[in-house]
């Protein structure tokens, strides 16, 4: 391969990549490995299974817009391997074709502030509580949830008419991501949302179930 790419936690499953260190070690010499860490700040369980020395050999991609709840702001940054000076120079020469607007610059500047980092860390406790409640709700509705270490997870509604269920929920104002495009038909990707949103999902599901 000319390039290897991995996302940890993964998308859409929100799981740690199994055998990550072994996969990196097995790459032929000279093949760059890019680790997408967009969801790392929102990891609710465990930690990345790589030692710091191993990270120094990778390209790391960080997109703080997700952790800050600003997904429409498309700005990110990369951390280069320790020995990638030549490659970094080549990327800088191409930099003019990758403009980042003032809103993106403001977001990245804020991301570097200690107070912002503390706010994100403090929010993880709240997200863990919300996630536990959301998984319990899915279980009560008979939806099968897939284990996840992140602030989102997959769920499989036990519905004979999956498309009809999603359409009905959307008509009720509940939008769930159909994972068929990820090769996971019959499953939805659920971001961890606050109690009011969970209550709204439960009420809409009950109305649909009653109608059938």
C-alpha cells in the first residue's frame, strides 16, 4: 500500500481498533500511517492502545470541531512523525490550496486554550451519564446496541419495517443516521444526547409502536 489510514475510536462503531500496534508494525518500510483521532477527545472508556514512542512514527489528524460541538466548522490540524521534516516541507508548499476561514482559525486557537481543554475533559463525566441512560433506553425499547468507547454507538431497532420506522421517527422530529451506507443495514448511529432528547425519542417510538 502507498498509505495506511485508521480511525480510533472508529466511525461509525465508536470502537477501539483491534490489533492497532501490530498493524502498524507490519507495514512495509516507508509506508506512511495516518491515525485519525477526531473522536479521541470524546473517548469515554479506555485509552489509545499505542505507546508515545509509537505515536512519534505516525501522522496524527485532529478535528476538534466534534469535541466542541461545532461540526459545521471544517478545520483541523496534523501532527507529523518526528522524522518527517521533508514531507512537512512538501505539505507546506501545498498549503495555499487548503484555506481555513476565520471561523476555523478561531476554533483552532480556542482549542489550544487550557480552559477549553478543561471544559472538554469535564464534559466527559456528563456524557458518560447520558450514554448509560441512552443505552438503558435502547434496551427498554428492544433495540440492540453495539459496545462503544465513544460518545456515539450503533443500535439495531427490532422493526420489521426499518425504513418505515426511520421515516416515522423523522416525521416526529427524530433523525437517526441509517448505517446502510456504511455496510451496516438495519442499524442506526446514535450520538449520545441529553435526557430531553432521549425522552423525545422514547415518546415518538411509543406513538409509532402504538399506531402499529
